[in-house]
C-alpha cells in the first residue's frame, strides 16, 4: 500500500508538492483521481490554482451582506393592477362588487327599507326606465311631497332590475321659529291596501367575446396570400358614408351592433351604469341636485332654511308692508282645492306663504314659508298667483310690496263633497206648522167628524 501511494504521489505532475496523508486511503484515492484528470485537461490561464479554488468557492467575506430578493419580484403590483372586487359608487349609492358584478343580495342591502324620492315626481305606480334611468312611456309629474318611495322587494335578473315598494307623502308639521322647518316632517303611506309601486330598470348586457372557428382560421391562414391578391384586384373603393353593409354601427365605433341596444365591455361597466340609473331616478333625501331642479317656490324655501334666515326678495325696490303708506289688500278669496290623498288621510290646517305683489296688483312671486305638504302647497301657489290685490301705495304712487298670506285647508264632509241635489224650486213648499204640531196631528185633526 505504501509503495502504491509513493508511486501515485510522484506521478501528480507539478502537483506532487501537495501532501497526501497515507492514512486517508479512500479519500486520497478519490482526490488523486480527480486531480489527475484536472492535470490531463488543464483550463486556460484564466482558471485559478487548486490551492486558491477552495478559498474562493467555500468562504465568503465576513463583511458581505446577505443576499436579498430584488424589488422586481414575481408578486403582482397591487397599485397598478385593478382590484379583484372593485367598490363602485355613484351619488349616494356605493356597492362592493364581486369581480365587478352587482349581486341581488348587495342591492337588497342597499335599497330594501330605504325611503327615497323620485327626482322627477312621477305619479304613476308602474314605472319602467331604460339602462340610463330614462322613463319608458309616460307618467304625470307632481309634487315631490307625494313622491317618496320605500323599497320593500328587490329582484335582479340578467336583463332587468325590479323594485317593489310603497308610496309615501311628506307632511310638514309646522316648526317653531327657532327650529329647522325641513326637519319637522312626517311621512304617511298613501298606497292603497293590497297594492304596491313597481319600478323596473333595463340592464345593459355584457359583451362576450366570440369564439373563433379553428378550421376557418386555418383556411384563412392557408389562403392568406391569395385572398390579399384577390381583394386588391377586385374590391372597389368605398367612402366613409357607405356603411349600409358594414356590421359595425357608425354611432358606436368598433363595438358590434345589437338591436337590443349598447352592450357593456365588462361587468364593472354594466354595474356602474346601473348605479348611475338609480341615481338619476332616486334621491336619498333632498339633496342639492334635487333642490336645483325644483321650481322657485320650493327652491327659495330650502335656500332660506339652509341659511336659517327669512325670505327676502332679490329686488331692493320691493318694500315691506310696514314701509308703505297704504298696505296691499287682497280683493279675491283664497280657497285652494285639496286632493284625494289629503282628504283620505285627514290632512288639513293652515299654511303660510310669502308673496310679492307688483304695483299693478298682480302677484309676481310666491314662496313657501310654512308649508303643509301632501301636494297642497302647489295648489296654494296656483291660487295665490290667480288672486287680485289692491296695490300698496307710498307717496301717492303704487309700489311693489312683499307680504305674508295665510291659507286654510279643510276636510270636506260627505255632505259637502256630494253633488248638489236636483232643483226642487218648482215644487210647493211644505207648510211650517206652529208650536208642537206635527204632520200626524194635522192629519188626525182633518179626519175628525167635528170638522
């Protein structure tokens, strides 16, 4: 064994200077075989010596920091990628979607039990709107005080959103001067029993990508050059106005034409459009947008309430009743009509309004001061505008003046609400008997034999 290692150690070319312990039999043999192979096929001058290789490959400098994962890792950047379940919002409506889609349970949580106003004051109890919230068909419009809707049921399908609920009327209770007049209100259900309000919205469908036929694709690829040649030689030149045979509608760009209407490109887009339709139809409370659409009769009332101040005419030439020599005087009567909702629910009382009477005695402006609601204030405004006044006078000249008018609303009894009885003026009147006499006593006296 010793002779074998001596011979092997001498045959290691320039590496015979490396000391190999004789006791390390198996290890030394393997090491020697590997070194011999290395000597037989040496690398160029670029390779380090064997003595330097272990130090460079197995030991790292003590001051070198540990390796860290670069900033550009394989994890997705949540700041640039769209959210998986985006939160959509429009006006007062906010929904957490599921992959961009709105589910029926989410709409129930959003709408059921909520009381909202119909912005346009539609009075029909069956209303249908398109995907943008535009009315399909016709409906009379009335006071917002008769246009509160409480949603009770929600049904969502692929093509339609259906809502079912009750209609309520707004009743002003009459606030004290130091109270907010808009807060002293009550709401009364005016939907008849066993009936309900039904409101539906057409939903915009989501456009689905068409599947390509593989055989057609291969055929088109196989004959691509022939098709290009034939097209270039046979296809006539078309103008931008010739779109009769084109499958693309010019008004919708590169989106495919659909007789049912426009189609959304994604679930999130369709959901956002549905929320916009809800916001166009409903107002959660009386918001600024709803006030802006009101007539001046109500708009000036809410502006004054927001400023906690009394109404003042914008024209400085309009005087108050106390600043004139002769006050304006009402000549005609103020008896505004009631309506079926107020009569059925026993809504009666007095309401206060501001009016501007011009120098000609005609009413120029009417503003609610202490309204009553139930659609009665609109009747009062129309009656006041038709009324005639004796104008106010100052320094011998008629002048415009602002005054307050109190209007009464009453409940009509069954007797007064019934039509008048037929004319009986041609019939002889029944004689009125004096004293305790009755018809029976008179008949008995006439049949007496003494007479």
